[in-house]
C-alpha cells in the first residue's frame, strides 16, 4: 500500500467548497487498477467566511406600512444583503415582535438564498380590518441562519411602523358647509 499526499495551497481568495477527482491509471508495469476503488473525490472545504454575513439593508431598517387603502396594497419590502462571501445555499429565519397575527399576513418566515446570491427581500403585508387603530411600532428580527452564515449584530433588526387606520380618533366634519354671520349679531 502506498500513500498519495495532496496539499491544498492557501490563497487570499474567498471560496466555497471545491471538488475534484483523482483517478489512478496503470503504469507501464501492467498493474491492475480496481475499477471500484481506483477513483477518489477530493473536497477542499470552504473558507470560514464563505457563506458570508447577512443583515438588513440600511435603507430597510425603518419601514412604514399601513392597511390597504385606495391604490396602496398594504405591503412593504425589507431588503437583505449578504457578503462578502456568497457561496452556498443558506436559510435565514425572521420574526416580528410583538407577535401581532391580526396585523400582518405573516409574522415569521424563512428566506432562502441560493449559491452566489447576495440580495433577497422579505415582503410584509398588512391585514385590512375595520377596527380603528393607532400608530404602532413593531420590530422585525433576523433570528437565526444556516450554520456558518453570520447575522450582522448591527443589521439584524428593522423598525416597522404600522400607520394609524380606520379613523382611530373619529371623523370630524362641519354640519354646514357655509355659515353666515354679521357683525351686529356678535358672532
């Protein structure tokens, strides 16, 4: 039995898993190569930062959303960014607190980012109801991710502001559109 040593050379390029195959060929000696065990697949593991760091894009850290009204469909988009490593498929889990299932179509979910994908979005949708509601604040948090993908500590939260809806302070109007008064009447 002989041992074949293959060494990977370190470089400064951020890389994902790399695979290659080594196949034995008979030398001129007439040796027979086992057809089942004459091939091996070598994997050079990804760099530690290959999956990258994920976070909420700065422009998405303060989001205003409201119930559907007129041409507005009641949705808002939270953008995620990943880098510098973008190798491998990863999952990112998120939730909204305080949990308000009566306010949003979804209060938690998962985003899948494919190999070499550096951006993704979470679409939030406010639910329409007829209840008067004051402005409320919620927090969207990236809660966990695929092992090896780091969540940025400074970009893991977004502030979600739900606009007041359905006239929470009532609707005020004049009972008459025009009122006449004279100076003599003291009005």
